């Protein structure tokens, strides 16, 4: 977590002439907007069942609750699981 190589600024990739360009630094708002746009585009194109979310048993119950709430209310999918059984 304290390594010098750790990213502290989000990176995004622009399309140039239909090709993927190089990564460039972006603001957090721009990066989150791109992620939201990508999720929405995938849901619109393939439907919410195209998504699945897997949460971790090593995180808190509260974090797992937020993960399932995100999957169900934002993405519209019930495809969520965790490795709590193992």
C-alpha cells in the first residue's frame, strides 16, 4: 500500500481513429463517469443478466451488503455470490 509504484491517479484510455490509445491520467470524476457509462452500455446492450458479481468472505458483512445492493439496484442483476461457504 505504501509502495512508490502504487497508482494515486486514475488512468483512462481514449480511442484514436477507432483504436485504443495510450493510458493517460484523469480526474476521479472522469474515471467514474467512464465506468458508469461502460456499465450502463453493457446493461443496455446485453441486459442485466450479463453481469455477475463475486464478493469476498474476508471483507465485512457491511461491505458484502453494499456489494449485493449495488448488483441488485444499480446493475439490476441477482447474479451475486461470495465464497462465504468455504
